């Protein structure tokens, strides 16, 4: 049997390692919007039980582990709960390392000095060392994982979290924020309570997730529905709205999803590339159009260089009253962000997405998903009322500035918002007419697909011609100097 002391260190292990798990999620589900802390306390009993059973069944504690003499010597001083040190910023650093928890951890065969190689035996413990803060100390220890976990260190080094740390962010996770090095258990042992360290920092998103179609499926039905890392990766986490990583992960599980949508959604691939999955699958979310500054030469989103903040400076200058960028301001920004050189051109790429991170995690079951073409393809459609301009910040996360929504209606913008004219909601009447055809066509399946394709080919050509004419007219009406179409002209 476990003694009380065992139990309390077990609970410590559980909470230190991750502080969250499916059990917590269950309690979030059960308790609605109670804070995670509260729910954590309430389900302590369950945690004790589950962990006790898990550990008992794997016999972790009954193994006898020989610690090296050196490690034992360190523990002689450090296995004392009262041991603390006051840091420069006033925080208390607990110097307690539990021999019991350490012996039960995955690092039981790792010596203290493998990680703490800078300890000077002669002066250690006698001469006080200056430590600014707990964070600072953990940051200094970060490299100690490299010797033995090169692969994870490399993956993590590529992540948005690591990039934030390089930019001086104090809140992004270090290895030791997710893995308490003295008590770390195998991810396999912990698996049954599927602890996710992500929840501690992304609490609001976790709560939303816990009540969406995947969270419910995973907790209530115990299915293999995804948790954070399945969609975002564990170590190599990238900014969510950049690239296609998250979408690719959806499709890697929902292998038939393109086919399933094709049955009713024409041009599925284009819809998928212009609309984020939650924009249709989180039906109560607010949607917005994200105009991404995109370099058509490098095929990458324009990004800001570290230490040279341009975006906020330029957008604020172009939008002094903070009412959103108007069309003229947008054009001049396009020009400013264009690299010098002829083959590089900055364009805008439209993308329909939900307007907050929380909403991206409110996916509901398929019967509630947006199917009505009118939601988007009608004049004044809701998703087109909110518009934002983004570039990639130095850490990879998007930087944003508001745009006036009538910019979308402007014919002149079309050249740049290529691939994002939305039938009905823009002023392109020809396309409106076409929508009717498409909708009718969609009812008489397979022929419809053929004719729709052909129609679109003709349409595009017509549109190009129409645009060229409008363009010429607009140019004569002294369009702003910065119009991109001038760039390639002599
Ligand atoms: C796998 C690497 C690793 C091993 C093995 C290790 N430590 Fe640590 N230790 C760290 C890291 C990383 C930190 C700082 C981060 C943290 O704890 O949040 C740390 C912090 C500490 C601290 C400061 C207080 C604290 O918890 O932050 C003490 C004291 C300490 N370790 C003692 C020991 C002793 C004693 C041993 C051997 C029984 C040991 N460590 C084994 C990596 C390790
Ligand atoms: C004689 C008792 C004693 C022994 C043995 C001892 N420590 Fe400490 N340790 C201390 C004291 C006291 C402090 C606080 C020092 C201070 O105030 O800066 C400390 C602080 C630490 C810290 C916090 C950071 C720092 O350097 O102040 C770490 C990490 C640490 N010890 C690791 C170890 C490791 C690893 C060993 C074994 C190689 C070890 N200790 C052996 C007494 C001891
Ligand atoms: C001296 C080598 C060494 C160092 C340094 C080291 N580890 Fe480990 N680590 C190990 C060994 C050995 C295991 C046992 C797991 C195994 O067999 O792969 C392990 C296991 C782990 C596991 C559990 C893996 C699993 O199976 O779930 C995590 C997490 C981990 N280490 C994180 C860290 C972190 C974080 C650091 C830096 C603070 C660190 N390690 C530093 C040797 C090391
Ligand atoms: C944001 C939280 C987070 C950070 C930061 C993090 N890890 Fe992990 N790590 C996890 C989780 C969760 C798992 C277990 C599930 C998985 O592998 O996806 C894990 C698994 C591991 C494993 C075991 C993997 C295996 O397949 O055996 C090792 C080793 C490891 N991490 C080392 C590190 C090191 C070293 C760092 C720092 C460079 C680090 N981790 C940073 C969350 C994190
Ligand atoms: C089913 C896949 C999936 C799961 C599971 C998931 N996410 Fe997401 N996450 C997304 C999508 C999709 C987006 C929005 C991406 C976009 O804009 O295209 C997103 C966006 C985010 C963002 C960026 C929010 C912002 O402000 O832009 C964060 C942070 C995030 N997720 C964290 C988490 C955490 C933490 C968890 C676990 C509690 C989690 N995610 C679980 C798919 C997922
Ligand atoms: C120690 C705190 C901490 C932990 C643990 C943590 N994160 Fe983060 N993460 C942050 C902070 C701070 C940011 C930047 C602010 C923000 O976007 O919320 C961030 C940003 C992100 C972003 C980019 C947001 C964007 O704009 O696209 C994603 C995605 C993300 N985290 C996912 C995860 C996932 C998945 C996990 C678990 C494997 C995790 N985080 C664990 C602190 C953490
Ligand atoms: C234009 C809106 C829209 C977009 C964009 C969209 N979906 Fe759907 N999706 C739906 C609707 C509506 C249904 C329900 C169709 C039905 O039941 O006839 C659905 C059904 C599904 C289903 C259930 C399929 C089945 O038949 O069981 C999955 C899984 C799915 N979508 C995943 C995705 C993924 C992944 C993405 C992003 C790559 C995505 N969806 C993008 C509207 C959309
Ligand atoms: C790890 C695999 C995995 C990933 C990644 C994943 N899903 Fe799922 N998804 C599932 C499973 C399993 C279910 C079934 C849940 C259940 O049993 O009801 C599901 C259910 C759904 C449903 C409800 C389908 C229905 O029949 O009502 C939708 C919609 C959906 N997922 C969309 C997405 C989107 C969008 C993404 C990416 C942002 C995504 N999924 C990522 C595994 C995954
Ligand atoms: C959530 C919003 C949304 C919904 C719902 C939606 N669409 Fe679209 N649709 C778009 C967007 C955005 C584009 C522009 C895509 C692009 O050009 O990259 C588009 C483009 C199109 C195109 C033109 C494709 C091309 O090649 O230019 C057709 C045709 C179309 N949609 C038909 C439909 C039909 C029919 C439905 C209903 C079954 C529908 N859409 C539902 C947003 C939506």
C-alpha cells in the first residue's frame, strides 16, 4: 500500500509534470466554465486514484534503483523540503529535490552532474550564487538537454515557442516548463490521463477544445480524437495560421475529406485553400477576411526582420485615426513592402478564417457546419465585414492591422486580391450570374462538374479582359502612384 507521504509525492509528480490531463478535462466538461485550478482541486482524489493504479500496475516504485555516489551526495543536502533560496527578484527557489520522485523518474540513471555540470564542488553550498529569477535560471539550464536529446532539441529549436524566446518572450515554454527534469515520467506511463502541458498556458483554448467535437470525443468516448499536439505538433509547434501545417494534419486523419466535400461543394480545393476549416466547422464563430502580404517571387508570406520593426510603424502612419486602412493606404503599403527588384512583387492573398484562437477550437459536428452558399456568396455577407492585414512577425506569429471592409468591393483591388473574388459579395456582376448557374448545375451532378469547369475557364478570360479595361480607365483617372500594376511597366 501507499503511505500518505507516497501519495503526496505522487500527486506532486502528477501536478508538476503536467498539471493537466484528461481527468482534468473531464472535470472541465463536467463543471462548465469553472477555472482549471478549481477543477484541479476537486479531482485530486481521482488523480490520486488513477495515478496510484497506474504506478502500482507498472511497479515503478518497487524497483530498487542504485543512485551513484555523487548523486546520493547531492541528495543528502537537497532532499529536504524546507530548503529554499531567495532570488534577486524576491522569488523563492525551492532547492528540494525529492530522492523518491527522482528515483521514480525517467532520469533515475542520469547523474545530477550530467545536467548540472557547472557545480563547483569546492564552493558549492557555501558561497551564495546570484540568481536573478526562476525563469532566468531555467533559461540558463535549457542547453543541458542537448547532450542526450538532440532530436527533440532540434525540433523544438524550429518552433514558434523557441523563436519567441529568442525574441525575449518571458512566457513561452522552455523544456523544463513541460518536463520537470527531476520528476519526469515516461510519456507512455502518463498516457492514460493524457496530460497536456499546453493547457497550462493556453487555458482559454483548452477550455474551448475540451467542449468541442474532438475534446468531447476524446474524453467522453475515449476515442483517438486529436489533442493539441496532434494538430500543432509537440516540439515543432508553428504559428497556427501560417502555412498549411494544421490543415494537413486535419486531412491526415480525415483522409476522405476532400472527396466528401466535393459531393456538394464545387471547386473544393480552392475553397479549402481560401477558407480555414474552422470557418465552416465552428458555425457560431465570427469570421473575417485575412489579407496576407505575400511575396509572389519567394511564395512566402512577407515577414518582418528581427529588430527592425516596420509593420506597426508603417500601418500606424498610414492609418493615423485607427479606422482601418483604406484602399489608397493599402496600395502604398504594398509598394513599401515590395522588395526592390523586378521579379519580386508583393501581393495580397485573401483567406477566410475565424476571428480568434478560441473560436478555432469550437468545432462542432458535421450537421451544424456551414453549407449554405449564401453565407458567403451574397452581397454584404457576414464574413466579409471584418478585414485584417497581416504579415509574419519576427517570431513567426502574425502581426495584424485592421482594414476597411469596402476595400474588398473595390474593383481596383482585384488585381491584388487575386484568387479571392467572392461571388455575390463583390461588385463583379458576371460572377453573380455565374453563381446561379453553379448552384443549378450542382443539382444535376456529374455533368455539372464538367460544365462548371468550362464555364470558369471562359469566365476567367472574360474577367481578365474586363479587368484590363477597367484598369485602363482607372489608370486614366489618376490611380494612386503606388498601384502595383505600374511596377512592371517601364
Ligand atoms: C536531466 C537533467 C537534470 C538532472 C539529471 C538533474 N537536474 Fe536539477 N535541474 C535541471 C534543470 C533544467 C533545472 C532548472 C529548471 C527547473 O527546475 O525548472 C534544475 C534545477 C535544479 C535545482 C534548482 C531548483 C529547481 O528545482 O529549479 C536544484 C536544487 C537541482 N536542480 C538539483 C538537482 C539534483 C540534486 C539533482 C540530482 C539528484 C539534479 N538536480 C538532477 C536539470 C537536471
Ligand atoms: C553541503 C550541502 C550541499 C551539497 C552536498 C550540494 N548542495 Fe546544492 N546547494 C546547497 C545550498 C546551501 C545551495 C544554495 C546556495 C546559494 O544560496 O546560492 C545549493 C544550491 C544548489 C542549486 C541551485 C543553483 C545554485 O547553484 O545555487 C543547484 C542546482 C544545486 N545546489 C545542485 C547541487 C548538485 C547537483 C549537487 C551535487 C553535485 C549539490 N547541489 C550538492 C547545498 C548543497
Ligand atoms: C545525460 C543524458 C540526459 C540528459 C542531459 C537529459 N536526459 Fe532526458 N532522458 C535521459 C534518459 C537516459 C532517459 C530515459 C528514456 C530513454 O530511455 O530514452 C530520458 C528521458 C527523458 C524524458 C522522457 C522520455 C519518455 O520516454 O517519455 C524526457 C521528457 C526527458 N528525458 C527530458 C529531458 C530534459 C527536458 C532534459 C534537459 C533539462 C533532459 N532530458 C536531459 C537522458 C538525459
Ligand atoms: C510545450 C511543451 C513541451 C516542450 C516545450 C518540450 N516538450 Fe518534450 N514532450 C512534450 C510532450 C507533451 C511529450 C509527450 C508526447 C509527445 O511526444 O508528443 C514530450 C515528449 C518528449 C520526449 C519523449 C519523446 C519520445 O517519443 O520518447 C523527450 C525526450 C522530450 N519531450 C524532450 C524535450 C526536450 C529536450 C525539450 C526542449 C528542447 C522539450 N521536450 C520541450 C511537451 C514538450
Ligand atoms: C483539431 C485540430 C486542433 C486541435 C486538437 C487543437 N488545435 Fe489549436 N488550432 C487549430 C486550428 C485549425 C487553428 C487556427 C488555424 C488557422 O487560423 O488556420 C488553431 C489555432 C491555435 C492557436 C493560435 C491562436 C491564435 O490566436 O491565432 C493556438 C495558440 C492553439 N491553436 C493552441 C492549441 C492548444 C493549446 C490546443 C489544445 C488544448 C489546441 N490548439 C488544439 C487546430 C487545432
Ligand atoms: C509555458 C507556457 C506555454 C506552454 C506550456 C505552451 N505554450 Fe504555446 N505559446 C505560449 C505563449 C506565451 C505564446 C504566445 C502568445 C499566444 O499566442 O498565445 C504561445 C504561442 C503558441 C502558438 C502560436 C500562436 C499563433 O499565433 O499562431 C501555438 C500554435 C501554440 N502556442 C501551441 C502550443 C501547444 C500545441 C502547446 C503544447 C504542446 C503549447 N503551445 C504549450 C506559451 C506556452
Ligand atoms: C465551405 C464550408 C466548409 C469548409 C471550408 C470545410 N468544411 Fe468540412 N464540412 C462542411 C459541411 C457543410 C459538412 C457536412 C456535409 C454533409 O453532411 O453533407 C462537412 C463535413 C466534414 C466532415 C465529415 C465528413 C463526413 O461525411 O463524415 C469532416 C471530417 C470535415 N468536414 C472536415 C473538414 C476539414 C478537415 C476541412 C478543412 C480542410 C473542412 N472540413 C473544410 C463544410 C465545410
Ligand atoms: C488525430 C486525428 C484527427 C485529427 C488531426 C483531426 N481530427 Fe477531426 N476527428 C477525429 C476523430 C477520431 C473524430 C470522431 C469523433 C467522434 O467519434 O465523434 C473527428 C471528428 C471530426 C468532425 C465531426 C465529424 C462528424 O461526423 O460530425 C469534424 C467536423 C472534424 N473532426 C474536423 C476536423 C478538423 C477541421 C481538423 C483539423 C483542424 C481535424 N478534424 C483534425 C480525428 C482527427
Ligand atoms: C464560408 C464561405 C463560403 C461558402 C459557405 C461557400 N463558398 Fe464558394 N467561395 C468562397 C470563397 C472565399 C471563394 C474564393 C476562393 C478563391 O477564389 O480562392 C469561393 C469561390 C467559389 C467559386 C469560384 C471558384 C473559382 O474557381 O473562382 C464557386 C463556383 C463557389 N465558390 C461556389 C460555391 C457554392 C456553390 C457554395 C455552396 C455549395 C459555396 N461556394 C459555399 C467562400 C465560400
